[in-house]
């Protein structure tokens, strides 16, 4: 009798532990090897920047896997340019595969971006390329390759502008140290649509939870698919900005209930022109001590109290991490790139 009671108590506990373990281990289920970047590969439709790779997957049976190849310049920021219509276009491509077993591999597969889509910046620049594997069902990253790089020289043209539509205007760097209310000399950017990407983890952006346009929708870190729901329209007014949803500009980033305190959630709310919806931008650098990893970024300060800034909750900038106010400490979780 005691033995039966023992097994009846232990078995559910064992099942629970295994379930938790599998769920925890699920996050990183793809590895890349033998990645080779090749230039000017001739195909039926034109020349490509092409990558040959091998990828292996575990515990992904019956899942669709998306392999994304993207060009970054600078490293950690997807390179984008303006096409002839003035729309921002990212340089990336993807392929989907059906995974039929728990342990599977893609051997010596190829993925490429046509040269006609690259549109290099004016002058000679170094570009970084990497492959990222997503679970196409959940839009979660399950692995990525090491960076590969190449150098390319571009010329300016009337048809295509070099760089991004979100080019940063010059500003007085000493004025950025100001943390007083009212009119201060903060960083200025061109009004328009931007993706707010995380300086800690370039695979995630600030977005509305479940893409829901409604008062009170929580703001969190979302997957990197460059969708309209992840874009924000920066609307300038005096020295500050309203950060509006690119899908519906009536909704903006808002400090919940206008509470100027560390830990207060950032939400989506209809624009009412209150200070809870106004933001100052301060230009910063992510890693000044290491030129190879140093990128220009921004600290986004609240007009309620400029000592309070937008940050993600937690350490590593994982998918679903909450976005809130935090006391400015100039750490990576408080730095954002505007792509």
C-alpha cells in the first residue's frame, strides 16, 4: 500500500519536472555550421550574395522553421535603404522548411540576396551577414550563426537614396547631459517611421503585445520581422516626441496612469497630449571602449521626469520582456537603436 502511494505521488512530480525542463530547453534548438559567404554567385535570375550552410535542429518535430539571411550595417542593425517610392526596404531574405523529426538537419543548403536588392551605401563600407533560425509558428528565435562580413563600395544615385530615411541630425552633445524639464537641447531625428531595436539583443524590437491597437495594451519586446505593427512614427513637437504606432497614429507610447516612478509600465494609449506621452531623445554609444562593438543608440527619457527612461525588464532582452520606466543608469537595457 505504501509503495502504491509512493509511486502515485512521485510519478506526477516526475512528469511535471520533465515538462518544465523541456519547456526551458526549447528556446535554443538550432545550430549552424559550415557557413560560407560567396559574392556574385550566378543564378537564373541574376547574381547573388549567397550563403551556403548546414543547420541542425532538436525537439522541433512538426514545426515550420524559417531561416532568415540578413545584412547588417553597422553590426547589429539590419541595413535598410529607400526605394524609388521613398519607402524603407530592409536587406534580408528568408526560406521555410518543414521539420519532420526531433533530430533533423539541413545539409549544405543555400540562401541568397540578389545584388539588385543590396543597394550599398555611398563609399566603401563593411557589411555583416548572419543567418537566424525562427520557429515560424511562434516567431521565436531558436538559433543563429556567427557573423560573416564583406566590404562593398556604393555610389549615390538619384533613384535610390543611400542609407536610412531615419538619418540622425546633428545635435549638441553637451546639451544631452541635461535632465531638467522644459526646453532642453536634446537629440533631434527626422520625423517618420522607425523600428526601436534593443541594443542588448538586436533580434528584438519594442512592440505592442499581440499587435493589439487598444488603450492599455502592454508594450514588450517582440520578434524581429520588420512588420508595420513593430514600427513607430516619431512625431516631433518642440524638443520632445510623441512615439505613435505606425499602424494607427492615434495610439502612442504612454506611461501608465502618468505615474513618474521606476517600474511603471509603458502601455499603448490614445494620444491626449499629456506629459505621460512625451519623450526626449538623448544620443549615446553602446560600447565606447570597443570600437568594433560600439554603435550609436538613444536613451528615451520621459517628459514627466527626464531621469526616468524606457528600459526592458530582465537581463538579456528576451522575447516578451516587459517595457517599463527605470531610473537612468546608462546600461544596455536602457539603450535603443532607431532603424
